[in-house]
C-alpha cells in the first residue's frame, strides 16, 4: 500500500510483447461474466469502489490499534477513501434495478463508516468491506483475480516510471524527484519496503493506489490515463526498488516456459495472426453496420493482439514491423472519421497482406531442435571440408617432395 503519494504527468506507453496462449489461459484481473448486461462505465465504477473500500480498510488497519488512533494520516485517509466509495456508489445505484439490494448495499456502506468512526476492530471493518465487495461484484457479474492478465514487462514499467513518475518519486523511488519539494505531503518513498516490499505488501496493494489515486494529495488516479497492463507493469517496476529478487506473477513463469521452447515460435505466431485477423474481420463487419465507435474499439483490440508478435517481427524485419504499426493506426483513424467503406476495407486488406509476410518470416525462425541439427550439419560439413583441404595439402606437399626427390636423382 502507498499511504503517501504517487504523482505522474499524463503519458502512455504501449505493451511490447504478450503471448496469446497466456492471454486466455491465465488468471484475468477483471472480466464480466455477462458483458451484455453491464456497460463498461459501470464496470469501471464498480472496480474503483472495490479498490477504494480495500484501501480504506488497509489504511484503517494501520491507523487504528485497540480502538486508538496510532497513525493519524492513515486514519484520515481511510475516511476519505470510504467517503469517495459512498459517493461513487450513490451514482452507481441508479443502475441496480433491485431497490432492496440498493438499500442493503447503502446500509452496509453506512455501517462501515460507523465502524471506522467508532474505531472498531479492524477485522470487523474488513469483514464488512469483503461482504459489500462480494455483493457488488456479484450484482454486476464481475469476477476478480488480483494478478495481471498478461506477462509483466519490467522494461516497459521502467519507461512508464521514468516518463511519468520520476519527476516526483526520483530515479530510484526515494521520493527525491525534481518536484518533490513542492508537494505537501511529500511523494511516497517507493524504495521503502513497508510500501513496496514483498514481505509487507502485495503488488495488488500498489496497483489499487495507482488506479484510484489518493484524495487531497498530488497523487492522481491513473485508471483513466494508463491501461490496466501499463499500470501492472509500473506496479511491478516500483517494487524492484525494495526487493532484490522481484517476485513476478505466475503468468510470467508460464511465458518463460513457452519461450524456452523456441520450436513453438511458429505455432504461436500463427495463433496470434489468426486472432488478429478474426478481430479485423469483426471490426470491418461492425463498421459496415454503421457502428463506427465499436468498430474502432475492435480495431484497437486487433492492434493489441498484433503487439504480441511485434517485437519479434521488428527483429526480423524492422521495415515491415514499422509499416504494420502505421497501417494499423491509419485503419483505426479512418474508421473514427467515418471514411468510405471501400477505403477502410482496402486498409484492412493491406494489414492482412503484411501479416502474411510477417508470419512467413516468423515461421522461418529455427527452433532449438532445428538449430541443433543445423549446427551439427554445419560442423560435419565444415569438418569434412577441412579434412579434404588437409588431404589436398598433404598430397600437394607429398608431390612437391617427390618432385624434389626425382630432381636430386637426376
């Protein structure tokens, strides 16, 4: 948990590499069971309420012991987060058709506020928070797992941190950034193990705070600025400041297992390309039906899927990789400006053509087994050629000796 303040200017950085097999087999963070029944705005609002309640409970647990306030700022922040959750629920309640359920949830929130103000046992607060969170998630058909959906990129997290957070938190998270002195309270010292250490916190603790921010401080909410993946990346990066051996999530271990088998590279690339093409077809179909905004959203999903192989493709053919990124951008742009269908379709076709070229390049990568036999055959071939050369040299010198010997006899 970050009881003090993370502060970052607005900027976003794209995820470089994910694997499709992990995307669907790993634990997902938030996933609606009945997406048709709940709009994204409602899902986002529920997510933030749950996070705020969790943070409020954590702050209360640290600020109050045995009915007495031991850390005043923590206790005050618990009240602030709880009040924000109550206000957001008031706006959300209109989307719950069951009035009795609304009243029940409202009373639970009021009860939590009462427990906090009475400085009750923290376990009672947690019990109420867990109860209302479960009820909210069930009401809006949302499942939650507190782990990333895609592999963590510490490289990407470092870029995001240095572009957005360094100015306040400092290069190594010591809270000594160029603008740190201008804030009261001061930016969080992220190198403090109590805030980011594996022994004291979880990555999800930090993830929640980055998402919702901290009221009455310079720490803004980043949920609407950075993507969920980007927040997870920077979350794990800041934890490197206090952990010598950072514990990455299970999804990274699965990625390492897949990557260790290079023979699977071609198959994985084909799977990703199939996914991209499916999303491209879907976006074009939606656009043809007149749903421009939805089509643009699906087109962006196609680009995100392509990013899973982008790094490998750029390594093989930088020009093709950059060209694909450009045409993806134009494709989304033309959809957004309601360009003629034929023009949008031509861009769709261009992407598919370039994807075919890219797939051939990626399939040409030699796996470990192939590399072994290829290397062995080279050794054998080169060795055989060396033997032939040596034999030729021996024959040459033998012939020269024979010529000299004959000359001496004459």
